[in-house]
C-alpha cells in the first residue's frame, strides 16, 4: 500500500537520514520535542490520521493477493462432482445419473444466482490478471453442468440435482447463471451450453410473471410486486443474449426493463432505488437497501458493456448510471463501506454492497463513463475497505444473508451477516479485478495528504 509518511503525535518533522542514523542527534531531537503540539512548533497538517481502514492506493500485486485468497478458498470448497447418495461414490459416467444422483456438497451451491455472479467474476479476473486458474474455475463448472444437463433431461420427475436448471421457477434460478454461461461460452468452452441457455432464456422471456405493461414481477410477498433484485436476475442475461445471437429484440427488451423498473423505483432526488414496489399500495415505502442497489447498478454496467454503441437506449442508461453513482457517492462512509440501508447511518456497514459498488464505479471510471478524478479515489477507498473483510482463509466476512422484502426498518437493520452468505464472493473478485485494471490504466499519488488521480497535464 503506497501511503505518504505522515507525522505521528510527538514528532515535529520528518527526520533526515543523518539525524535518524545518529543516536546523539536522536536524543537531542527527542529532548526538543514539545509536550504540546501547536501550530507554531509542528506542521499539524502532516499528523497521521487514525484511519479505520488502509488509506492510499494499493499495488496491483496486493489486490491480487486478496482475491487469490478468495479463489483458493472457493476452489477447495466448491467441488464439481456428482455422487450416488446411497454410497457416496462419484459418478464419472453421466449417463447413469438418476434420482439418487446428488451434487457433492461444498460450502456453496453451484446452481445459485450468487454463483452465476461468481462465475462471471472469475472470468473477469482471468481476463484482467492473465491467471488461467480463475478462467478455468468457471469453465470447469459450467462444462460440468452443461454435460450433466441432457442426462438429467431423461430422469423422471422434477426433484433431482439439476431441477432448478431444467425447471426454473423464478428469475433467481435463471438470470445470473444464464449470463455467466453465455460469457463462458464466448470465452471458449468445450461443452454445449446452448440448450441450457435457451431453456433459461425461454423462462425469462415467456414464463416469468409480469405486470400488464410487461415489467418482470412477482406475486410475493404481495400481489404484483417489483423486486429491485429482479432487474439483475433478468436483464444482464437478456442483453448477453443480444450479443450471443445478434438479435435486436434482446437489446430492446433489456433497455425496456430498466426503464420500467426505474420509472417506478428510482428516486431522482436521492439518486437511489427503493427495494420493493407494490402495485396495490397508495404509498410506496422507500427502503434503500444496499445490495439491491448493488444489483441495480451492476445491471446498468452489464448493459452498457454489451449494448451496441448506436443503440437508442444507450444515452438513457448512461445518464441513469451517472445519477446512481452520484447518489451513492454522497453516502459512502468514512471507512469506505456503505451502510445496509444506504441513507441510515446507524445501520451496519455491509461488505457485499460495498464490493459491488467498488466494481461498478471502477468499471465506470475505466470505461470513461464517469469523471475519473472525482470517482477513482473513492473507489480505491471502497476496495481498501473490502480487502479488510477477506480473512486468512479467504472467506468474505460482513455480508448480509439472503434477504426478502420488508416494509419496516427493523427487518433490514437486523438481517444477520455470515461468511457463508454467498453474495459477497463474486463481487469481491470482480471488484479486485477491476481495481487492478484501474491501477493498470491510471496513476495515483498522495497529494497534500489525500489520494488523487495523478494530473499528468500539470507535469
């Protein structure tokens, strides 16, 4: 971590090498140190602040060391094996799978939406760092699932190891995995993922419940409910399908869904989204939950990355992203984290949302979508905060567990945190990868004690 050497209380200056090497001079210096530091005897602006997280800009190798720990933990704790549940033996011949065939249970589920995020993040980390371990993590598991798929199609009934892949019942089952499978295929994959992708996309486009105007919705906890989470659980897959097939209808639908969700759920004054919107309510309580806002900003970043430059919806999405980042920037805490409820400073500081914002804002800086001098320093602060939550085992701490929708603050304030909450892992890897890219593309300095983007024009 590159930080400027600042004065600590009791020092009156940075000692020269000659003084530092002389015991007599050091004694004389100590004797001259005033008991009370004042403006006239000490350069007070050089006193070292008591930062709660590392302050400065990290080396690329330091960032990679953090995400390497996460990778090592996940590689060891998420096996890609199918077992006979009667005797626990591994099945190498997938044609023999049946209702007694189960996925080997690691710490996390290979078929969850959180792991769709992780698969995409691993591909990004491999691309940025050149470390094939990340890329192969995703390719191996996507191939494993794709190779199993046709065999489980022959298994009678729907209650089997791949039931949520063959028979998705919610956007959570389909969207994030679908997007990651398309990305894995485009990265070069020795497997046929097309049937899986088509099945997921068919569910998203034709089977998921919608409001009358076509907005993707749910009937829980109340009828005709919009979950902000669902923007991410659908739109990135839809826009990736546009890239995958070249069909305009997918690009158009991705933009349309963002407009439909945002028209009801984005607070223009705050630059934030509410978590839930219920059609039958006269009043719409606005709980600005951190991770749901993370899914929303991640959706816009995914769409801007995939959407053709000349698509007519692109300016709208870009403007919305800029407003959202501006709203989030106002609420970053002094420790670099964001709060569980973004605009409630007495709610706890939460890791997964902070990691998502670190990734998305770094991506926006790197792509030139937002002002780099304004937003790059706060992004590094967010990464520094996130890095402190990766423990020695590679587990991500401080992540809120899976969360439904509530209409009272206590529900959000007191959601548990747990290192086995899968939501934090993909975002941490993605944030680290994009921060490495930022460090590759931009130079930073400590200028007048604060982190600044190096102004090359002044040289």
